[in-house]
C-alpha cells in the first residue's frame, strides 16, 4: 500500500519492476532510457526490437536482464508543449497503464522515474503532482500490498518539490531552532557549565521517614548499601498503586481513537500508509514502542487535533520539537488541518526529511 518518494538511481533498485521513460521506438535513447539499456545489457535491445514500438501513454513489459529489478516496464510519456494538448491525460496514462501491467505480472514493488520531466520537458512540479495523484488513486482503488516508489533523481526535481511549499519554508524558519541560533556566549556558558565540578550529593538523613512521608531520594546505591530495612512509606504504596494502574498506553489510545472515529483497523492503517504486519504488532502488545513517525502517521490518519497528537506522542515517549524540521512540517499540516499523508510526504521529501509511514 505505501507510496514513497525517494532519491535513487533507478537502475540500482532491487524491486520487482522499474519503469523506463522510453520513446515510441523502444530502441533506447538518452536519460533514464539510456541508463536502463546500459545497465540491462544488449539482450534488452534485442527483446525491444521484437515489440514493434509503443504508443505515447501506453506501456510494454520486458525482463530486467542484468538489472537487479526482475522486470522493466517501458512507457512513453508525452512531449510537453503547453499542457493544453492532452499532455496531463497522456502522462497519467503512463503511470496507470504501467501499474496495471505490474499488477498483472504480480509485482509487489514498483519504481517510477519522473516520466517526461527530462528531455520531454514536462514542468517538474506538475510531473510530480500528476505522478502522485495517479499512483495514489491506483493504490486506493486496488486492495493489494503493492509498494510504489517515485524516484526523484536530480536536485532540480527536488527543488521543484520544495518550491511547491514556500509557506512551509517560512513556517520552518519561524520555528526551526537549529545549532546556528546559539550566540557564541550561549555556547561558552554551556561549555563552562559542562566543565563545572559535579556538586557532591549529600547523603540523606539516616532516620526512617516520619509518619509515612517519603525520605529524600538518595542515589539507589545508598539504599542498596543500607543494612536496616528501608521504611516503606505511603508514597511507596502509591508508587505500587501507580504501577498496578498505569495510564492508557499508546496502543490502547490508538485502538480507542480508531473506534471513536468509526473506522476499521484496516481503513486506519492503510490511510496511515502503515503495513498490516506492523499494525498487528501494535494491536497485540499494549506496551508496544512505535517510532515517532508511526505515531504521527496514525495521528494524521485519525485527523487528530494538535493537543491529542501531543498526548498520543507522550504515551509513546515522544514530544513534538521545534528543533526538528520533520516535527515542524507535520505540526504545520495539522495546524492547517490538512491530513493528507501523501501531501505531507511530498512536503517532507521536498525538505529532505524521512517520510510518514515509510
Ligand atoms: N534514475 C532515476 N531517474 C533518472 C535517471 C536514473 N538513473 N536518469 C535520469 N533520470 C530522471 C531524470 O532526471 C528525469 O527527471 O528521469 C526523468 C525523466 O527524464 P528522461 O530520461 O529525459 O525521460 P523523458 O523526459 O521522459 O524523455 C524521454 O528521452 O532518453 C530519451 O529515449 C528517451 O526519447 C526518450 C526521451
């Protein structure tokens, strides 16, 4: 189910199928077409010569030969003129037709380059948007475990992605407390504090705690070294009580929120871009410790307001931090009440961050 944006050389990807941005002859060329033919070896050209070409918007499949990928799906993108000559529909057709072929071939992992965004001149930001919309529509419609990668190969495409989110860039600048924000004096103060001799801890008074109040906590070694029994106070009893009645855990809160949202488990974890296996681990273990990205992916899928997101993060041992661009971007989307995981991932990708539900 996941759809992920990555930076990679597609010829090196160990997936079931990579997609080639070919031309109608299918006899090779420059760009990613040339890279794939070089990496696959001469048997690919020999095979393509038997295919009698391919129409724009259509796709044909061959073996991967010397590539780590099992199959190559050759599709022909439109040459971009002005966007008014059917280019968007033809480009979308490249993705949907290739995905149908991949499904028929039983592929579980498929990697696309940014079709038509090179020699064929498609504006990168539009090419990314059409690719993402078509891929997510296919994945939503087909209930299978396919993982689709959209490979962004060059820096310009990355920048095109970032240019789509200028408001996030300023949101980050307002909140991003990075190392450079420290002035020199602040650094010196911190460095000196680190060198200051550790103040010797005073051992607590020996007598047992009066009327059940709790003696000041000594380092555990002090208690361990004592010979007389440690006075068990009410506080110890209430500590035991707390341990016996812990707060709601992350997984308990997640399952409650899924019920409250009237969703099924499958609807929720698919919307969060999380795979089935991980969800069943969370469901079966009340103390399961998820990653921060996983908690946020579910919070987004459940469209939780910021205070509840903070609460659920806290139960998993995390907090949102303004020293972390990932957190700032996710917080931005929650504040905008935009819970579209794919849109958030596109923004995270544009700012070189890990993705939700990856
Ligand atoms: N891995 C992943 N992506 C790559 C790689 C690679 N090794 N090499 C290039 N790309 C990216 C480019 O950066 C671009 O974003 O693939 C995208 C598509 O660019 P092109 O390969 O130029 O394809 P396209 O724009 O569809 O033009 C197709 O170019 O190579 C010829 O024979 C091909 O005539 C056809 C035309």
